[in-house]
């Protein structure tokens, strides 16, 4: 019998990890990681997967960073 993905996820969740906040290095590394993922045929990725790829950073903090730095919302977005 083979191992299931659920078993692997449970094992990961059981390990205590030290989560660190993302840094500007994360934003610098993101385009290179994205290009590599696209070459592998990946179209969508979760924030959790990105956090794992960038060294166990805090998922919620990563999400906030990406939303504020990569997708700025300005009043012009809402029309007049």
C-alpha cells in the first residue's frame, strides 16, 4: 500500500514549526518561483504552498503582503 497525501499532510501538521514573517526577499524571489511553477504546468497555487516554498513563513502575513504589495487597490479602481 502507498502513502496517501492526507497522511503526508497530517505528518506535516503534527510537526511544530517556527513561522516567520515574510520579508521583501519573498517579493524578490516570487517571480522566479512563479516562472518555474508555470514551466511545470501550474496555473494556481495556495498561499499555504507559497509559504512552504519560501521557508515556513506565516501564511496570513504572506497573504497580506501579496495583496498590499502586488495588488494595490486605489480609489480609481472603483470608478466615479
